[in-house]
């Protein structure tokens, strides 16, 4: 195993090695970290680590104090994290809804996602896992999907003004086909279900055997903010339990001052 690891490290590109240095610095960003520690943690020679670190400093991703010889994260990295479309752009909303996400995951036992609209897409900005995690998961924080793809994204789409909603569904007609068995007709079915019940169900359209239930999230003035979804094995989201899960979501949102 050691030989395999050494061979793997030997075949690493300079870019891959440099990327490995970033989390080492990030873990110690509050106090900063020196060259010898970084090199030791990354299993690199000091000379190699110094060369890679200098490239990161030159690119603005790291900062180096020539007096204390300490490296910290650079302003360029924070600027990238806050770029349009980055989950960090929605930190305020994410923090406000984090207790809801955690409560729903704890009470339902399933995986919870918080998704926000961004142009013609939806971005996952938070997630929490309950006691029954799903392994077949393709949605992570930072994942972007066309509006209508995924339960939370579909709930956002369903809550949009009719003209914009219909335009988006029409424009994504070909795109939907790239996601499992999802079709325009299925997206319209989910939208219609939300209009009648204020929640919708994605019945294993994207990942076989995995279903999801979602509600749209509004603030007190009825401004659409996000989609909140619960994803689980299809066998866990049938019949009466759907209503139970929806009740958990709406209850947690109402206690936090949000509406569905």
C-alpha cells in the first residue's frame, strides 16, 4: 500500500500538489502556518513546497508574511468564493435556514437539501444528513441544476410567475432528457401537484430508487427564497409518510419565521 501511495504521489501534477496545499493552510488560517509544517503535512520537500506556495501567493490564493514567514489564505480565494453563482453568495440565507435544515434531517431521518434560484438554474447551498443516509447521491453543496431538475429546483420553478415558468420549461425541454427519466411532462406534473398541494414529489425520475419531496420557501412578505427538499429511498417516501415529511418541513419553516 505504501508503494502504491508513493507511486501515486510521484505521478501527481504540480497543479494537483498545489491544490493539496490549500486545505492545509485553510485548517490553520486563524494563526497561519509556516513552510516546514506545510511541507511535512503535504509530504513534500521544503523546496517543492516553497515553489508551489509561491505560485499560489503570486496568484492571490495565498498570502505570505515575509517577516513572520507565515502563510494564510489570500484575498483572491475569498473573492472567488464570493463570485456570482457561488454558494457563499447566499451565506445569509443559508445561516438563517440552517436550523430548519438540521431540524428536518433530525426529525425525518433523511437527507435534506436547501436550493436557491440563480438565473435559469438552481444552486444547492446547504444539506444535512439524517440517520438514513442515501449513498446514490449526485447533489452536493455548490451543485447547479436547470430549474425543474430535482425536487427543490422543481418547487422553485413551480412557485414562479406562470409566464416565466412556462418559458423555462420550454427552453429546458432538451436539457431535462439528460437527467434520468425526467421529461417536460413530468416537470409539468410536479408543478401541477405543487399548485394543488403546496408540495411536490420527484418519483425516482433522476436516480432509480430514490425519491424526494419538496416545498417552496417564502419569507413573511411572500418573496420566493428557496426550495427545501427531503430525499430518501423510494420505499421510505410512500403513502402517509409523505404527508408526515411535509408536516415536518412546514412546521420547521414556520417556527423559523418562513412560509410555504
